[in-house]
């Protein structure tokens, strides 16, 4: 039993210089930290907010600026600070209500709103905790928080259990080495995210210039070989597409697809866990038949870009809720796909949806949207340029995903598995 207890507080992977250091020391969270809630000064009192210089953190700060924060989006004045004063620099804020499972290391004296609980290192343990190490360990605690919430009312973390969480700590030297390795990975991840964001911004700007702006007949950028060509033709999407409504009247057992806003056509069993299109056993006679080179979209989810292109799918089914259409010979499928990813199309959608709580874009509305079309050759050139950016974006995304997966894997072996 004693050996199992020791193993519980030893990581699977340890740096050679620490292999003989024995098991990690254990403490409860409240032994190591003072645990107090943040708060929101009255918004109605301008003396608390106007001209404020003291950082006051919200979830938006983490979403916008990451998990190590030195300043906030909003600030308060000294008059807003309660008698307990500011929380000191190198405290942790962890979301324990509403959006649970997020935290940040705050490296400046500050306050935060009531959704956050502050963890401030107790003076009695000042020399035992490297806060960069604990910041990394907090990602494990974040996952614990998601799984340990109180039922009923406002979603919140089980605070009595939270305070009694067992925190294993090695020596300060070992903490330093672990945090240094994980922090270096964080820097690589942050750099990859920045490159990906810059690429997306550049692609978005380029697309706005490759398609004519509203009211214009030519785009701002044009490939030199086409500079002497005539202006682009103004058409409607109804002119260049035709609706497809062929139904599965004989109730054939074909693969069922759904539209994912990131991946387009996906098997329904992938989109909705537990649904097996091969052994479904229900009536699909009203479903629409999907063949190759077909576009489909959910008119009720147009706001999240739920468009799909069937490409080489030989034959399948899709719910009758989807709008399905194919192009005429006057427009290249690749060009139309790029247009539907453009700012011009997004604005046109906003102007053509109908409905109340949820907006819909039915085919009648879709068909009225205007599109400017050059020759087929120029269409393919434009599409090829944008596809190149899409491929580069996918490459960057895969690299980022690989780095994030590598970090998760390292954390599993560098920290004891006692959760």
C-alpha cells in the first residue's frame, strides 16, 4: 500500500537529476493559498470607473490575451477597491462559475469580477511554490473543475472539494525545470497562433480585393493576364445555380451526411455521436439524394457558415431541411466556393435573411444575391490563389494542433496522475 501511495505522487517521467529525490510533497489547495472571490464595483458609480488605472479582469481578457496577464481591458479607480485591498501580483484567477475551466496567472496587483476565484500564495509557503509551475498545473485543475460542479441554479464549482484538492509539489528546482520546459512550448504555441491569425487576416484582406466591392464592376486586384478583359458580368446566384430536390422515394439505405461549419460534408455518424447511418432502421424516403459536385446548406444555420460541397461523393443522403443546388456552366464550382467565403457574400447574406429569433436564408433569398463573374479562366485563377491560402492555413492549423497535443502529452507524464 505504501508503494502505491508513493507512486501516486510521482510522475511517469522525471528529469535525470531528480530521479532520486523521492515522492513529491502534498498539500491541500487551501493550505497553499488564500482563496477569495473577485467582485464587480457598481457600474452605476462613475467614481469607480472613470479614469481608472487598476486592472480589473474578466473572461474576455483571457480569451483575448491568453493565460498570463499583465494588464486588463477594463480598469477601476482606487475608490472601487474594498477594504481587503488588491490581490497581489502572481496570483491565479480561476473561473468557478459560469464559464468554468479557465484560469490565468496575473502578474500585477489587480481585481477581477465575481466569476473568478483568486488563489494567492500564503506567506508560510512562499519558498515552496514556483507560480509559473503552479500556473501549468492549473490546466489540470481546470479539467477537474469542469467535472466537479454543483447541480441546480447557476453552474459553479464544488468549492468545499476544490479547497481540499491535493496538490503535489516537488522541490523548487524541479518545479523550475518543469515550468521552463512547458513555458517554452507555450511560446511556440503562441507564435503559431499569431502566424495563423496573421495568415487569416491577410487572406481575408486579399479576398476583399479579389472580388468587386459592392457597386463596383471590377476587383481592386486582378492578375496581369486578365487586365485587358472586359468588366465582370453582374449576375444573381439564381442565374448561375439550379436547385436540386431529388428525394430518396424508394428508401434506399445510403450513407447519411450532415454539414459541419468547418469541414463541410461529414458522415452523420461523425457529426452526431451514436447515430449509425448503416444500421439506422428509420424512414429516409423524404431525405434528399446527394451526388458529386453539389452544394448544400442549412438555411437556419447560415450565420455560422454551414455550407458544404459534396466533391467526389458518389451517392448519399442529406436531411430535407438542407437546401441543395448545383452550378450552371457559367460559373466554376471552386470560384463559387471562394465567393461564399468572402466578405461580400457574408454582407449579402445579412441583407437577405428573414425570420425572428433565428434568421433563415431560403433558396429564394439566396438566389437574389448578386455575384460578379469574370471569364471561366479568370474564375479558376482567383480560386486557385485562394485555395493556396486555404492549404497554407490548414498546414499552420495542423502544426498548432500538434504542438498543443505535444504539451498535453507532456503534462500527463510530468505531473503525477492523482486527479
